[in-house]
């Protein structure tokens, strides 16, 4: 009897749920990540926090700052893991040039949205985002509450 291999081709590792609350997304990009071995093992265990992460551009390259990957207890003894290490993102040069032009505009920033597996590699979905004003955040909360109330009403009606 053969065991079926679990499909990890496009499964999510972590989501940045705060990003949708704080930003409007203009464009989305999928970038590869340069990781060390212990980081990949920790990602497989789900020991990552993406909520405080942001993307910066230095010397024409993209880097993720604030993305915390916690090392496993069984990490190797010859490696000194740094959980908040700056991680490089891999994107095509023309896309990076276009992003540089957009980020220099007032109010735009790059935000990591999620980490996921794609063909055995870790990918980071980033978005060109514009910050929400306080009234926009209140509208987001109001819409969410309204949807929740509709769901409750439909659920109680179906009983």
C-alpha cells in the first residue's frame, strides 16, 4: 500500500492579516526568498511571524525586514540562528526598477502579504500599497461587522 505524498506545491505558510487593514493594495508580486537551511526547517513547522514585516529597496535589491522566523529547538550547534535577519527577495530587474519608481511616489510602500510554497520553493507575495487613512480603517471595520451580522442572520434563519 503506497502512501500519498502531501501536496505542498502552493500551500500557505504565513499571512500578514494586518496588511489588508492598514493598506490599499495597488499591485501584487511574487518574489523568491534567499533563506538559510534552519529557516526553511522552521517554516515547515510554521514558526514565522510576518505582521511587522516590510520591504525596503537597497542598491537596486529588495529586502524584507521585520519578518521573524523563530529557530527550532533542535537547530544545529554550529549555526547561530538570528530570528530577525534581513532576508533578500528575488525579483526581475525590470520589475524592481518599476517598483523603485512607484515607491518614490508619496504614500506608496512595499508590504509582504504572505509566505507560501511553490514547487518546493518558498515564495513571498509582496504588494505595492498605499496607506489607509483613519476613516478608511473605520469603514473596513464597519463592512466586516456588517458581513458578520448578515452571516449570523442567515445562520439563525436556516435553523
